């Protein structure tokens, strides 16, 4: 199983290991490095070792969004230098979105760019980070503020890695899949709204990757259509950033934050772009069944709104939203007043 | 006057300011930033201000190769964030190669890439960094170890900036021009060997940019031909890096280091690839007339050789050189023994 576009090549299932071994055999790499974090080193690297037929050196980073930071890149650039990496080296990133985003950035910038391959091990990274060539790191509280767009040579999706993925991480990835339904296919949203388990998820990952690949191949540089992938992300990112920097709050996973963002932006869609209010309620009900509720006091809402102006989707200082005209039909570049944003939090809390 | 290829657009002389103002007028930038270092802020920014018709915000960095470092990038990314830069912002880099290389890297990676324009103010940056889209920073002592390849939207060359350029900086840039003669045009090398002054240099800058643009457009990603631009740079970079980290030695300017590199690699060419020994002596004489001599003790030579293995032009752990079959006819991917490298230093010192 394979999804190939000009900008992505994602290979699914057991075949993917053969494809990886074949790729390495036919490319004359001087050295191969595998980047894992403290989680994937324990849970995924042993699986990786069983499948690959080539030698490699290991690189490590601590697990967690808080390490998606330039200092981690500096360590890895230095590790690569010390281990004699050159322009013909290959970097394989084995992990969730933090590892694939950061590892991709390290590869794209080391000696002005070496080949890299991503093996996403979380559901989120499989359905989201696997396509589109976005690499990046956070800058303080600002998510993905620094990065480049560059396609990995190959992306491998093996759902066996999901067996050791914590439940909340699974739900986090699931939010992006629900998003694919909301922005493109009402029937897909219906299918996913019963919350499918890991044992049934492979064909849907394939479907989600297909949705994203199609959108990205039509607009790789996010001049227009690709923006629809940001549904739920304008407020979702701001919420995620706020919880990341707050000294007193537990952080939210990316999908948990954008799940809230989709409920909020569903309400905004009902207010501004004609989404039937019933559908906004239905979106709220589906997410409410899967994701734990989060409470927002007035101060938090104010801080989330102030975070918005730093979202990198902004242009000309305006905060622009993707909203829905109906389920499956998004519109982008929508302005929203702060007043209405506050009301959306009331809708979420009600 | 203009040199345009798929990968570069360089505009020369007074016209260039009109072109810049026109570019800004026809592009709907949200904000424009100008990056200068402590030198160009004093000497070049006032000139810049006289010519431009648009508003901009200033960004600053300290002057010097030692600030071509990731911490400077982090400051600038943070400055851009604080000042509300978004994806539709423009960054104009006003300075020597450190400013254009580092500023280019900052622009290419900020929010996954914003537009940038380079205004090189040193001779070196005019003839070298102006073409080819290399951006980058150093990693400790390893020069340009981190970066990307991305073309600026425009490069402006106004030789009026040379008036305030120190003499040693002028000589540094001149070394790259001599290199263009050595790798492509014997007659051009002859013309330059009398060491032309600032007042006569404009047409030769144009000529040099043309030589480089032609090479780069034939091989933008340095798979083959573009490597010839590294003549003198394999040993030159290692020497430059060594002097940069040495606590007791004064640093060498880039061109001063590659001038030595060209003399050394001229000797290696005579030993290995058929350059007449007379020509190796002639190269030595021309550079000896323009550049101050540098002495190398045995320890220094050993350390320079150990630096070589980190040069990013390496592939598969081999240190590869560009050598000359004759003046104007280079060959690349040449291996050289450490023994012969030591002998080249004896040739240089003799």
C-alpha cells in the first residue's frame, strides 16, 4: 500500500520495510543515522532493528514537545559532525511528530541538506506529519516558528508501532483524522465519530493520508487550499502554546488542543459562515465523547487570544481562520472578532 | 546592468535601487526588516536610507565571523516574532557575507520561509555570496556547517559601499575573483594579477558574478561542476577554521585563508594533475604580492589537516580537492595524501 504524489511518498504496512531496505541498498550512503527519543528508543528501536538489513549509528533526544527546541538541533548537528556525517549521509527519524519534525529540520539544514526518511510511530505523526514536508521546531512558546518545507525521501507507516502508544496519544492523532472528515468528507466524519480502536484503524490512516496528500499536492506552499488543513488549528495552536508555557497547567497534547479548537471554530462557523448550528452542536458532541473537557477562565481566554497574533498562519497582522460553510466544505482567510472568540469559549463550556 | 539566471538575479549599480523600490512597490509585504551589523549600521545603513522609498524596521547583529552562530539566529527569530513578522514579511540583509549568509538562513527558516533580498556591502559578498543561494552559519569551528540553499528574491550590488570597506577586506574579496580566473579564464587571472583598485573594480565584479552564475546555473546543487568553485577552499577553510578557534592567533579573513589555500592547492595540482610547476610558482608569486605571508609550524599543520575531515565538501569520509590541470581547467574529487599536504606547506613557506 502506497500513496505517492510529487510531494510525498508514504508506504504502509509490512511492505514498507522491504521498501526501506531496497532504498538503502540502491543509494550509496556513506553513513546512516537513526534518531529516536527516549520513548521510541525503548519501544520502537527494537522493532526497527528486527526489520532492517543495514548498519546504522544511533542518535538520541529526550522525549517531549519541550525538547522541540533549537538546543536539541545544535546537539544533533554536533553529534552528526562528531560522528563524521557528510553530505551523503542519511538520517532516519523514528518517532512521533516531534522527532520527525525536528529530525527533518536537522537533516535539511545539516551541511545545507542531507537525505532523510521518516518513520512515524504515533498516530498523529502517521496521519499528519507524514505528508506535506513541513519540518520545524518551536521558538519559546511559539509552535513550529522555525523550519523549512522539504519532502522526506520516504515515509513508512507501520501500525504495529501503535501497540505501545499511550491512549491519550492515540486520541490526539485521532483528532486530525476527524478533521479530515470535517474539511472534506461528511461520511468519513460519520464513520470516525464512533471512535474506532487501534485494531480497526489502518485503512482509515490510509484514507486520511490520502486526503492530506491530495490537498498538499494541489497547494504545497499553502498559498490557498492547503490552509483548510488548519481548521481547528488557529485557536488550537494558541491553546496548546498557552498550556505549554503555563507554569501551573498540565500541557495538552496537540490533538487534544485542536479538538477544542475544532469545537470553537465550529461555533464560529455557525456564527459567520453558515454552518448549521445543529452541526456545531454535533461536532461538540462527537469531540466531547472522545476528549476530556478542559476549563478556561477569563484570564486564560485573554492569554490565548494574545497568543493568536503570533500564529504563523497570520498575514498582515490579521488573525485568519479556516471556517466551515457546512461539514466537508471549508472556507479560509476568515477574520473573527475577539468578542466572538470569547463567545466560542462559552459555547464550548456550556 | 543585471545578471539573471534561474538561480540568481543580481542587479548592479545605480539601477539596482530603482529595482529594489519597484520590487517592494509591486509586492504586498506586511512588514519589511533590514538586518545590519554594527559596521554596516554605521557605514551602509545611511546610504541605504537615502535610496529607498519604503518604510522598514531595523534588526541588528554584532559584526564578525564569530557571530555567524545559531545564537544570533535565535535572537533574530525572536526579534522578528516580537516585531510581528509574518509569512508576508520581507528581510533585507545589508552587509558582508556573514550578514547575507546568516540573514538568508534566518529568512529561509522563519515560519518555514519568508522572502529575502541581499545587499552585499563587501567585495567578498558581492562576488561570492551574491550568487548561488547558499545560506548558512558556523557550528563551533566548522564553517557553514548548518544552512540551506535558497535563492534570494534579488541581489543588489552597489560598489559605492566599497568606499568604506577596509583594505584587508577588499583583498579578501579579491581572492575569490582571482579564483574565478584560475578555474575558468587564464586571461582574467592575468588582468587581475596586477591588483586593481576600488575605482576600477566594478566591471570585474560584474565579470566575476557572471563566471559564478554560469557555473551555479549548470549545477545548482553541487553534484559536479559547481565543486570547482571550491578551488583553494578545502585547505583554505581548514586554515580559516583553525585560526578562528585558536586562542593565540589572529583570525584570517576568508579570502586571506583561501589565498593560502590556492597556493597550496596549486602545488598539489603540479604534483598530481599536471599543472606546470612554473604556473604553481606564478600563482604563489601573484598571491604573495597581494597577501601578507602567514607562517605555519608543524603543530598548526597537523591541526589544519585534522580540521579537513570536517569540511562539508567531503563525501564518504574522503577529503576531496579541486585541482588544476592547467590554469582555467579544474578537475574535482581529487584525493591527496597527508604527506603531500605537508609538502604543500613547505612549498608555500619556501
